[in-house]
């Protein structure tokens, strides 16, 4: 099942997929840049504004079913934020949940 996590916790997992613009120097796993917010979006601190712009600029251009299939149903989507902090991976999880009826848990 699709999951989310961060580099510190899950980067060594063979199903890990980085979904951020920048990655740790030591990370050698898969990347899926289509889900990475731009640097301008990353700098936005207002959660509601970030959500709106991320949907407009990124998610509206993608088909959730295609992305889900390309990632693999057992992918672990990674970025930098610690669990519990607002992050685009939670927005992605909600996007998949709403569009596909799947559950995406944080690891």
C-alpha cells in the first residue's frame, strides 16, 4: 500500500521514492520529480495558500491513477519534513485518497 515518510526514516527502503526538488547527498533511490513542488512553493508558509497553489500548479496537471501506477502501489513517498509537520506529502496522500479511494498512511 502507498505510504509517506521522510528521508531520515525511510530512505533505505527499496520502495522509497523521493518527491522533493532537493535530496540528501547520500540518497541514491528513485525520484519522481513531477510531484515535487517548485522552490517558490516550498517557501510558502501559509498552509491554505500552499495547498491551493500546489493543486493548481502541480496536481491539476497530473492524472492520479497514472501517477499511482507509475510510482507502484507499494511506494513510500519521501521528502524532508518530520512526521506530524505540514508537508506536501500529506497533500499528495489526500489527493490519492480522494481521487482513488485508497488509504495512504504516514510511516
